C-alpha cells in the first residue's frame, strides 16, 4: 500500500484500481490522494477519493494532533525523532521551538518531559491555528506559549536551555536566532538540515560552528532522520553551545 494513515484518513501517493477495498484497513474511514506540494508554506494538493472532509485528529505517542491533510504536511518519517525529542529535556528547562508547525515537537515534549516552559513560534496562520487547538486538546496550555509570526521577531532572547530547529530548508539562516535565544551560560540546539550524502553531518556541523563564532561548541549527537530525496538526507545535529 503506497500511502500513510493520518488519523482516520488514508493518504495515497498514487492511483489504485479499487480504493473501496482500502476502507477495510483498520481505522481508515476516508481516502485521499496526495499531489504536488505547493509554495513556500509546503501546502499539499489533495484530491478526495472516498469520504468527506480532510480534517482529522492523528494520535501518536499518546499525543493528539488535529490537522487538515489538504493544508498541513505530516511526515511519518519523522516519527522516531518526535519520540526521541519527547523525553530528551531535563526538569525545569525552558525551550524555544523556532518552527513549531502544529506542535510536532512542542506537544510531545510538553506531555512527556519535565520542562517548565516552551515558547512555540509559527509563521503560518493555518499551522498556528492548529497549534493552538492542539495545545488545548493535549491540555498543555500551562507549559506551551504559542507565538504567531516570524521567529526573527517573535522568539524570546536569552531564555532557552534548549532550542528546537525542526524545519529543513533555509534553516541555517536562523542559527543566529537560535543562539540569541539561548541563555547567557549556553544551551543545546537541535539543528535540522537536508544535506547531500557527501556532505552528511560535515556541512551542518560547519554551519553551527561558523554561527557560534568564538563560542565553544560540543557536538552531542548526530543522526539521519530519513532519506529526503535521491542522494539527500534529512539529518539532525544536537550541539551544546557554551
């Protein structure tokens, strides 16, 4: 089956001859076909094949994520990383999530780790609306403070023990924002990037070191999240910047 289940919706990547038979898959009540991804906000083009509507609530790692599959991307390939981040923080930490989306990383961290505060910044109004709904759905409003707008303008400065940069694209252009968000004594940056295989880890680490300038950097972890496209990988580097 060339597709993924999001909530009660089966999202197909290609045509199938008898889509009705797929309704027998446990939990599937609706079927859509995913087309191309449009624009800088990466909005998916979706055709409804069976059922009505494209909004659903997806459950993962005891978290609830409300989203519209025709307006919001959901990557099953990031599941392991969302689970890893969910309990990586220490007690009492303050976290800044620069590209929060609908709460992909903020929600699991708020539910499963002993953090004190998460500032979740999102520029896309649609994603921000779902972020706010998901904060309420998961009853974590006392932990997560959503901030609507560009993280350059909205991200709080000198408050974070940990900064999440869970977006791939031009992420390196925001390393200065992440560094400004860290506390004076330093903290950890979880930096994501899409990288050609031959530059895997080398380029992300170089970019972190360059942005940090004369500050000491310790690489705590580096890992492949998934294959992004032929010859290109989505990687994450955890770096402690003193």
